């Protein structure tokens, strides 16, 4: 079996963490923000302010953007979903999967930032107690 | 040209941790059970939010038994740890011993649990606070009892049964599940015993 | 693990034939009466799931026909309110819990192990248990219905209508325990699917090469695992309220009716995606096969599935827009509900791009996929309208919503499923379905469906609420309702033709080759129908479309024992071979466990003590399940341990 | 029978009008999207492959990305329209508004016109009179299960939830009779739980309100007198109230001015002598499951009660 550990193990671990962060940070941050906003809506009505809701969105966006960036760097900006037939146990199989996950992480991060922007619309348009 | 062969006949017949399918089965189960605990706790917070006072009309549960049980549960992680390690070393003697010790803790916990229910100061049909408190504690007890029974069967099997290597990974997963029961207890304790005192 | 040379003696045709015989012996299911209850083969259980689910589909369809008869004209007195309420509750409950979820999981049970090149599904005994629980739940529900204690509080069972005070009798308990039954089954299947997809993939099938149908089943299984606990808590607390006098939903004692709605919809909205996503997987498979090219935008399609699943957990409040929750808070759910359209849109664009650039073959499965577009897109667009708080306030709980979700569920799920049966029937039975009958049924169904449900949009806007057993003639809803009922009759005819096609082709259909459609995924690499052990030799993959790629230099797996049920376990990310696992033999214990658990569930409708007494047989059954059988193991523990130490020493 | 208006597409008030504007915006947008997508699908499957059927993945990627971008833009537009409509709809409400309490029961609507002076309160059932052009606050409660108050010509629906208080603001701009109906499944007779909203000119409304404040007129004929006696001593008084008499039951609709209402049994039948007789004799036939039991009145008792009820204007 061809083996592949040309880079140190710790680096591989970091790459793995980065691609998973890219994939999972978006949805998890968004789901958390949704619940937080739902609770904040009651607070907003009481204090007649909404700045903290924008702040929460900004924090979530920053978090997601950072994870997306990590996923991007994990594959050195080389994000392709390019499919070639490889030997099942080869390095190339692993590299293609790694690139693919980086791309997925970046795409997911962008997408969930868009969803968070959509949640900004009601904060901007509606009055606090409606 | 004929295909080449990947020969797997030398691969081991068992694995521990996330390499094993038992581990993933256990993890899926914990995900579901964890979601149920989470839903009950969300329900608790929701009902608490609907009530002007908390606990409504009753004294908070007595702390003694629940806290005692927390200590028992924390202590039980020690034999549990050694049982898990023994299983992963395939050390049958050591595993048998630590499983027995862990079982003693489990049974002790179940016995003290009876006193916990008696010191809640509210009945399940008193009001919604009583209902959610009893259900939360009862749901944790259900896990406790099933896991103790599960461990008993496995321990008996380790002594008398036709043994297979996979039973060692079963023991390892059993220990992992016990950790889950212990960790699930922390929020349950916080909500059953501490939340009524904070309000 | 070693990689051998091309002329490994184990790959000689005669050696392979010998291995196949031995494997068939090892993996075959026991025969006879007891054998029938002992079956653990994922293909047999999968077919059982699909067939049983379609049995319930027919029952629920007949109930729908009864409702359409009653509503065909105003002031009709054919069916009274008591029976009508039971019928619409039974229809919804059956379709959601006994048809849609089991059937999509059933397809996964049958095809996931084949598509990923595995010998078996993980935890086959748990799977068998899940099937029996599902079967018992359906029998239980319909026996109760014929005893006139069928649930009548709607498939959503809102409290307090279903609570102890207003839901007198046992009807609401029947509903709650039915839910416990089916959720136990669904959760068990989801464990099997998750672990199978994570750990039993053929070497080389890294995450980016998993077939889209398998991705859909994986995402679905996770959604089941995360959403069904919510309904378990809901139905459990409802039972407690009704049986032992807790007050979760009694506002006089600090409970709250809206808590039920939150718990219910946190499950029930994801449920829609549980039904819908596997069907998306089927559409992807069909479109790839009948355009002869890999689906365009694999990564976009995978991400769409995953994104839909996540956002699906953040839209449940849109079922509660009219409960007086503040609009500021609920509007976030509007945003999520509108944004969830984008992943579906991306999928549709990718499929259109595939059709655009491929060579289209108009076989029946593809027609169903195209019918899916025509119907489902309409449902998706009315979904956008329902996400808007003010518009929802008008059309919520009217026939507009009935139309919307039938467009989504029948278009989004039933059409692909019927297409999927046409597509996979040859694999499952070894015979082709008739194309002529298939196309006739398709066109009739498409016309009948639109005639039934399109007018209901208008009825909803004209003010007709849901769940009414009659309506006065002055409302002028009669004509459209009559049209709708006529459409239902057409659908009935179409589905009858479909069933006749299945019945006839089962005996007289053309014999199918291994890969009659020229498809690309691994289930077509084995015989039709597949042997009990699925593959010999076990395959590996080097890309996303293994059967379309040059396979000459792709290795195969050898070295799995043929005399025991050995399965290759691989790693999560890149599916490198990790270890071998001996899978359990067929056994009757899962069946007995299901009987014991079912007895406990049913008994607890009548007395809480059933939980205590019922625990005894459950414990006995579980011990019987877990206890290893003596003597049928070829390897002793000592030998295994010695082997382990030896290989460890070799590595060091 | 004359047609009854109960439609979200015929708005008679500002909120229903805003919502119907949103509906038409969404309808046309979605229609265009549908036609475009299905058109693209048809072209994709019908186009000839041999002439220029190049399968350039890159241009496909661009097309899919562009379509996705357009989708996101359209959806942001619809989201904005939805939230803006929500803001407009919810901005009704003023201190001078008329306040009406509506309480849901299986299967009828209990209506109370609030007034700080208890004697000026008005109780009626299944029928609301509101002045045109004035804002009305409907406060919603439920006595049993969840119901939903829905008069589509005026506004969307709002649930009545036991243990909670909800409210909805309405305003009718055109005089007329608008039918509404319970929109949350509430048990056996969910289908027959209608209410009528009569929007009338301010003067007419005030006249109606003053008339409703009066107690029931005394019986004018011996037959009516006998009817009153049956009502007071018979089963009716256990559930119904007739102000000015000893009938004071609270679990069923107030009958003080029943003769002014257009329907009986929450819109199940028109309020005519024949239907009323049928309803009193055998309510379970007309509305199976209704909480009103069969009264077991003799024929002449029934005639007397009908004669009396007809005077309750």
C-alpha cells in the first residue's frame, strides 16, 4: 500500500480540522444565531434597540468567514472538484477528497453568510415590537 | 488484464474507538438520546419562562441526595476508566474486576436515586413544574437502569459466556455509554436541583 | 493488508465460482416458518419495508378517496363528522409515519449497501427489529381504526384537543403510541444507515465519491436522528398528561399548549425533508443514467442536500405564524424559510444543466423525474408564499396549504419514488416493468394530480379551511371541489394501472440484465436480483461513476472469509480498509423483542403499570438477542488474540 | 341562495388589501419564474444534440451560477416585500379603537363589546357589527381548545389559545357582510363554526349598539308569555341568558337579541322559524356533536318558545 506521510502529522490534523470547520461553522453558527435572534427579539422590544442583533450577526459572519478562510488555506487555495480515476488507496484519492472538502467549506461559508444577511432584512425593516 | 487484488485477510477482526462500527452505533445512539435530553431541558426552560415564580408554589428539592449521587457518579468514572482500558488491552481478568466494581457504583446510584425522588418536594401531577422535574429525573433514571442492566448482562457474559473478541469492544462501548450517562447527569442535576434555587 | 499481483489464484474463475457457492451458503437466509421471522438480509428487509409501506399507501389512498367523495358536493351527508375526522387523521398519519418515511428508508436499506459495494448493512439485527416495529405499528393503527378507536385529532394532535380533557377515549393515545412505535423504528434504521455509510464503503469511495442517493440517505438519517427525539419527547409527555395526570400542556397548572406545537413542528418540518431528500437522490440517479453523463455539479448537489437539512431545522416556527407570537421574532423564520428555496433551486439548475448537455433517453423513470420538475417547482413556489407572515395569515390552514404540500410531497417525493421503482425494479426482481403501462400510468397520474390539487389553491384563497367535513352550498366551493374529486378518481385509475404493471411484470416481465439501463453505480455491478452476499469479489472504486470508468487497473478485494459473515470495515474519510468484522447470523430474537416492546407500548395505553410488567419480557428478549450462540464460531478467542499480538509485533 | 363573500382576494379593509397586493406580487413573480424554469427544462430535453450541442462544462457552470444568483436576488426581493407588508399590516392600532372580546367555544363564538361601565357592555354571539372606517381591536381567548379567528375579507387569521390572550386589529373600509370561519381544527363541528361580520355606517352601528344594550322586551301575547315560561323553567335557561328574564346560563350563546341575528348555531343554518324549530327539537341532527342537547319540548311548547324568541329583537 502506498503511504503518504510526507508532511508532519500535526499539519495533517490541522488541515483536517480546517476543512471540517469550513463545512460545519456556517450551519452551526447560523442555527445558533437564529435561536439567539429569536430570544433577542423580546429584548429588543423591551429596550427599543436593535444594535446588539446586528452585532450578533456580525460576530456570526466573522466566525464563518474565518472558518471559510481556514478551509481555503487548508488546500493552499487549490479548490477544485476535479474527478480523475485514481487507485483507491493512493495519495491522489486523498488529495482530491481534501480539495473537495475545502471547496465545500468555502462554498458553505459564503452561502450561510448570505442566509445571515437575509435575516438582517426583518431587523432593518420591522419595528422592535411588531 | 485481470484486476489486481487488495488482500485484506491479514487485517484484524476487531477495532476500538472510532474505527469500530460499534463506536459509531453508540455515537449515533448518544446523539439521539442527547437530543432527547436537550428537548426536555428546552421544555424545562420554556415552562420556567411561562411561570411568574419558580418553583411555583413548592419548595425546591432537597440538595443532599442529589449531590451525594453526583459524587457517586463522578467516582464511578474511575472503575469505568480502568474497565475501558482493560477491554482495549484485551485483559480479561482486569476487565472482569473493574466491570464488577463499576457495577457496584451503578447499583449504589440507582438506590440513592429512590431517595432523590422522595426528596423532590413535588409530585409529577402537582403542576407543570413537578411534571418536568419528575420527567427529567425519570428519563435519566431510565438510562441509568438500562445501562446497569446492560452492564450486568455483559459482566455475566464475561464470566460464563462463550467469549469473542468483539465482546471487548462491547465492553469498551459500554464504558463509553456510561460516560454519556454521567455527562448527561450534569445538566439534569443543574436543572432539577439548582434552577429552582436561582429564581 | 497487502496488494497482490494480477494473477492472484483467488481471482481465477473457478476459484471465484467456488467462493460464490460458499458465500451463498454462508449468507443465505434460513427458510421455513421460523426462518421468515429471522431474516436479517438488508435486501429482504428493504423489500419488506417498501412493500409494507406501499400497502399502507394504498390504505391511506383509499381514505383520501373517501374524503374526496364526501367533499365532492356541498352539504354532503355521506360521511359524518366523527368518521371524517378519523379518516383525515388516519390519512395524514399513515402517509407521514407509515408510508413516506418507511418507504424512503426502505430504499436506503436496500440500495445503500449495494451502492457502496458492501456485503451487508451495519447492525442487521437492529434493522430486522426496526421492520417488525414498523409492521406492528401499522397493524396496531388499523386494528384500532376498525374498532372505531382510530385517532381523530389530526396527524398533528394539537393539545388541548388531544389532551386529557378534550380528547376523551383512547383515540389520542393510539396516535401517541403509534408515533412511539414508528419513531423507534425510524431511529433504529437511521443508526444502521449512518454507520453503514460511514464505515462500510468500498475501498476508494472517499467522501467526494459517494453516490448522490447515498448522500441523500445519509443526510436523511442524520435528520431522523436529530428530529425524531423531539416528537418522542412530545408524544411521551402527551401520554404522561393523559395517563398519569402530568400538566405539561395544561395551562391551568403552568403548562402551555404552544409548547406542544414547538416540539411537534421541530420534528414535523424536518420530517418533510426526511421524505423529500432521498427522493432528490433518486432524481439524481435517474437523470445521470438517462442522460448518460455524470450529474452536473456533484458538489453543489451534495451541499444542497446538507444545506437543506440544516436550514430545515430552522424553519419550524412558520407553522405557528398565526399563534400570536411577535412578528419580529417569527420573521427570522420567514427569512430561513425563503432561503431554503435556494438549495432546491441549485439542485434543479444542476439537473437542467445535466439534461442540457447529456443524451436524453425518454424511459419511464426519466418521465417521472421530469414530472417531478413540473409538479415540485410549483409546490416550492407556493412554499415561498407561505413563508411570508402576512400571506400565511390568510392561507394558513386552508386548502391552499393542502394543495401546497401535496405538490411538494407528491411531486417532490412520490413521483421520484414511483420513478425509482421503475428504475430499480429490474435490479430487485430480475424483470423489467412494462414501459407502455408505465407511461400510461405516468400521464394519467400527472393529469389527475393537477386536476385534484390545482383547484385547491383557489379554494383556499376563496376561504375554504382545511379539515372541514362539509361546506354550505352558498359558499360556491362546489364546482372546484367536484373537479378536485374527479382528479382524485383519475389518480386512482393511474395508480391502479401502476400496480397492475408491477403485478404482471413480476411474473411476465422481460428478464433484466445486470445493468439494463447502462447506469454507473455499483448496484448494477452485481446480478439482478443480487445474491445474498451482494458481490464477489468485493469491488473497489476509483471515481464517482465506477461502471462508466476504465476499471482494468482497479483492484478488487480478496481475503474476506467465505465461511463466516465477514464484512470489510473501512475508514470514514477515504474508505481505506481498516479491519474485518464478523456480522451476526439470522435470528428470531429481534422479532421477539419487537413483540415484547410492542406489547409494552400497547399495554401502556391502558395502564401505566404496563411499563413495569412489560419491561420483563423486553429484558428477556434483549438478553436473548445479545447472548452469543455457542459452537458456531470457527475461531476461538485465544487464536484471535494470538493473531492480534502477532500482527502487532509485525507492525512494530 | 345568495353567494356569501369569504375570500382573501376581495379585500374590504386595509390589511386584507396589503396582503392581497403581496399575493399578486408573489403570484406574478412566481408565475414568471415557473414559466422560465419549465421553459429551460423543455429546451434542455428537446434541443437537437448534433448541431452545436457542445457540452462545455464551464459555460454550464456559469449558467447555473447566474441562475442561482438571480434566484437569491428575487428571493431577497420577496423577503423584503413580505416583511414590509408585515410592517404595514401590523401598524394598525390606536387608543380610540373599538374593543371587542371574542371567546372561542366548541363550536360557537362568544362576543362581548367592552365598555368601562358594565351595564353598557353588549353580549352577543357569532355575529360582529363594526363601524366602517374605524379601527377595531378584537381580543381573542378560548374557553376550551384552540380555535382561529378568520375573516378573510378583512385580515388574516389569529389563533385563540386557552391560557393565552391574543389580539388582532381590523378595519373595514366598505360596508358589507363578511363571513368568517374557525380555521384551526377544533373537533367534531369545526366545519360549522362560522361568524358573520357586518360592517355598517357609524350611525347604523351606534343604533345597533344601543338596541343591543336593551334587555329583552316583555312578552306581548299569551303564547309569547308561555314561551318565556318554557325558556325560564325548561332546559334553555341552564345554558342560555336572556337579559331581563331569569334565564342566566353562561355556557351557550346569549339569546337576548337572537332575532336580530342572521344565522343560528354559528352559521349552520339561517335564522328562520323553520330552521330554529328544527334546531331546538333535534340539534344533533343539524349539527352532530354540538353541545346543545335535545330539549324534548312538546309541539306546543316549541311553538310558544319560537313565538317568544321571534320577539327578541
